[in-house]
């Protein structure tokens, strides 16, 4: 679905990065300090993790009727809550928040292509790729049949 957000384990750094990117691309969303940007990312992450699932469940009929478009509206409304709590983060109007929801959906879709495994789950990429040696021997079929 196009209207995904960063609630599937991507983390704060991607939420901050996508919020920073949307601030650069969309007029009407701005921050005064890096602390305000990080605070807005934290609050938005908390809202997406705890409030958004309930809103999605309550709005299932509207989501179905609009073929998922209403999820973008919910994401925009959640962003509109953030400036009332985080000092130094500003959203001018609903349409700025709405376009931000579209940008975040696209960025999320692109980033998920880089971080999702072939099984569809998000995997943490690490630098631990060493091979461990195991002591043992290979047992051939004829040895197995003889019992030894």
C-alpha cells in the first residue's frame, strides 16, 4: 500500500531523515532547531506507534471506500498535532501536512526496498559476516547404512 509510514521497525533515524527531507521539499513545514526536528520525529514516531493503529481501526470503512487514500489524511492529521506539542516545529496548514504524507509514503516505499529481505521482513544490516568453522566430518550414505 502506498500510504505506509515508519511504524514497521525502521527507527528514529529514518523518521528524522524523512521528516528532514520533507521539510526541504515542502513549503509550509519548518523547524527552528535540530532539537525541534528530533523532538518532532520522536513525537511523530510515538503517535505512529500508539495512536495511529487505533485511528486506522476506527476508520476502516473510510479507508475501504477511498481505497486507502484516507490513510494519507490520517497521516496528515497526526503531523498537524506535532506543532502543538513541540516548540520550534511548524506546519502552516493541512495541505502542507498532506503533501508531507505523500512524500513520506514515497520515501518509505523507496527505503523499504533497500531494507526488506526476500521474505518481506525488515532485517537489520550488520557488518558481522564472518564464517564460523565447525569441527566434524561428512557422513556418506553407505556409512549411515552400515551404522558407523
